[in-house]
């Protein structure tokens, strides 16, 4: 009897996946919002539910020098922490919470909070690595533009305010919308490890 039951369940499941009603099931009319008892104003916006991001959204802790992820990253293996290039005064890595595929961060090794604390050498290398990152992303990701900038201080929206970092976000014409900015949610087609390997391989030797 167990086999018959399993076969029946598998048949019903395959029908449901194909968009058909399971055998013996009665078609159920779709409820209107009013009939459902739920409350809301209908609009034309689509919702993408991403509960896994609550780990990031709910974490309001601001790390200091003792638990700074940017200071910790440089002590680890490049592939493990998504570093694509190490320079003399700073390095480049993928953002663990990217707005788009290829979202890079340029950081000085020194634990400094704001751009005005950076030395002339650090400023020069951050600028040079930013230019190189743009060229590499154009080559590997075929992007059409960039958002580049720094959030200076917690009040300005810096997720890790104690350690200076510059964002380089590749953009494509087809992704032009405010969804990543106002909702901080993005559907990403490439895995972080795969993007890291592509960018690191294309980064030119000094």
C-alpha cells in the first residue's frame, strides 16, 4: 500500500508542478483581497522576499579596531575573504552584501575612519586601484557605468564606519531602478566566488 500512496503523491505533485489540478481535486477560485480578510492597498509593485538578509539588516553593531572585518580580512586567504588585489597601502575585495554583481570595496590597510585621515600615498593608491577596478569590471562584467563613493561616518550610512572603504558598483542599462537603493534588495545572477575569480584573474600585474 505504501508504494501506491507514494506513486499517487508523486503523480499529484507532478501535475501541480505542471500547473494542473491534482486528480480528484476541485478547482479553487482565487480570493479577492476583500474576501481574504487581509488588509493592504493594491499597487503595481512586485515584491521580492529575502528573509536571509535579516542577518545583515538586524545587525546594528558598529565594529571597532578589535573586531573590524576589514582588518581581519587581510590576515586571511584571498579566496576565502574575496580579496581580488593587494597593493602597498591598501587592497580590493568584493562586498559580501553587494548591490550588484562585481560590487567592489577599496580599503586602506590602516584602520582609519574617514578620507581626510588618509595619507597622500593611501589617497593615491585608492585612486589608482579604483581606476584599475573600473577597467577590470568593464572587461569582465561588460558593465555600462558605475556608482562610486564613500559613506563617511555612521550618520552618513556607513555600515562599517570605523574603517575607510570606497564602493565601486558596476551598473547596466537594464538595471536602472531605485530598488537597490530604497529597499536594499537585489537579485544577483552570479555567485560571489565566481565573480571574485574572474576579477582577480583579470587584474593586471603591477
